[in-house]
C-alpha cells in the first residue's frame, strides 16, 4: 500500500517538473505582449485615491439661502438662492453675480422651513468668500464661503422643559 502512494507521488512530481519546464520554454502570451508606455503602466493598486482635505464632512443639501450683506453693504436684491453643499464650517452656493475671494458677507440659511413659521430654524452667519468660480450654469458663479460667527434663530419659543 505504501508503494502505490509513493509511486503516485513520484508521478505527480514528474508531471509538475515537466509542466514547469514547458512553461519556461513557452512563456504565456500575456508576458510577451508589448508593454504599455507612460501612465498606463502604473499599477492601479499602487495609486491611492486623493485624500480629502476638508476638516468637516459636507452634506449635499439644497437649502434656501439669502445673502444679506456684501462687504458691509446691504444687498439690495436679497435674492433667494440655494446651497449646493454645507458643513459646520462653510457652504457652497450658486450666485448670479461674482463675489471676489476675501470679501466678507452676511448670509442667512433656513435649516428647517415649516409652514407659518412654526418650528422654522434659521442660521445667520458672518462669512468670508474663499473661492469663486464660473459654474456650469451660464451667468452664474459657484461661491465657497467659510463661516466666522454663527447664530441660530427659532421662530417659536422653546418649551419650558428645555429652558434653564
């Protein structure tokens, strides 16, 4: 019984060495193909995704936004705009006129908008424009602003159990 097991083992070893000799003599076709040049030869497992540089996560929310002041001057039109995304430190929104980076602004964002003002929560903040780019929408600009000072206003008083 041991002789038959060793005979099978010898045959398997002989087949494996024959296969390895065949592979060395006739390499697979994928190894002899022309190698790509340039960026295509960078292995994808070696390239990491771009790291997120933001300190706070952004939420893609379309909330009503109004620019109240630009560089201390009251905004005459007071257009109702919408946020593209928002975080605890800043906001991105589209605006029909360009505001240069570094310009201080005052904005109001309706975080919760309820009928008849019951439960409406507005965020009023002083902010500063940090980026201004042309948007895909003709005549509009994509503006990014960072918040300086934030206050929240509720349209209804807090219940007594939450007041101190």
